[in-house]
């Protein structure tokens, strides 16, 4: 289990207001918080400051090792946690301005696209005959909705069985063979493309805030 926090830069509003950065990376996985009447130091697996590139976050967070473990058959999870407006969507997928016709520059791509590329590269290099598919769920107000199914997203029942464990009944899995295919699939349902399939609303910290939890699952199946 690795916990690598990322410190976002000040927003334009914060800069105009004269706010000061109070969270600083000291190196060696250490963060120092220096605010009014409060100072503290915390240790983590790694720390990415405001100037860290998307590629450095991918490599330094252990994502490449997770992809390799997933190909070997392990179940791996990446969980982005933070206050609204803290940069989770940017870290995961890149700039909000992305769409099918306006793709982000390679250096700005997030952990998802980089993981897809790494997954397909690793599969080709090791010569494995692997098949990939994806499912994408949204959890909102205690309901689970399938974002990939055609038509308006509707609530699906959560089930449990001895052989499968917990699973979502009638969940759609979509096959893909390229980074472009899975990225286009995500842009169709995410708030990045202005789609309404995800629950979003605006508030003081974020004009495109997701009001739900989203769960993207990549299924790796060996044909051997």
C-alpha cells in the first residue's frame, strides 16, 4: 500500500486574493504544513509538489509496478482521494478541456491514459495473449449506475455470491484493444467532455465538481 500525496498549485482566484502556499514538500516523502497557529510534518511513501509533471507522478507513485502486477494476475486498485477542487480529475485524466476532437498534449495526460499505454505495451512485450475490457460505474446517493450502458443511466442491483463475491448485476463490459479506444470511451461519459452522464454541479471551489464516486475497472483475461 502506497500513499503519495500531490500538492496542487494555487488557483488564479487564490493568487489574486493574496493567499500563500502553506503545504511544502521537504523531500524524502515529507510534507510540512505551516499555517496560522498550526505547524506539522507528515511522512508518506512519496510526495509530489506543485511543479511535478504528470509523468513523474505516474512513475513515482508506483503505477508502472501496479500494471505489471495486474498482468501477473493480481487485483490492483488506485484510489484518488481529496477535497473538491484539489486536482483529482487532472491527476487521473488531465485537463478539463479535453474532448474527442481536442486531445490533451502528451505531457499532460493523466494516470489513466498512461496506465492504459503501459498495460498494452507490457502485454505486447511479454507476448501474452490477453484480452481487455472495461466497465465504468457511478455511485450516487447509495445507488449504483452503469455509465457505459446505452440510454439514460439507471440504478443496478448490487449482488453477492460465493463464487463471484460482490458484483453489479447486468453491468456492461466493453472490449478495447487500443489506448485511443478506451480513452474515447471515458471522454464520452466523463465531465471532461461536458457530458451529463456523470453527476456534476458548480460551487465556489470547482465549476465542474463531480457529485458522485466513479469506479473504472479494467478486466484482463488471458486466452491461454
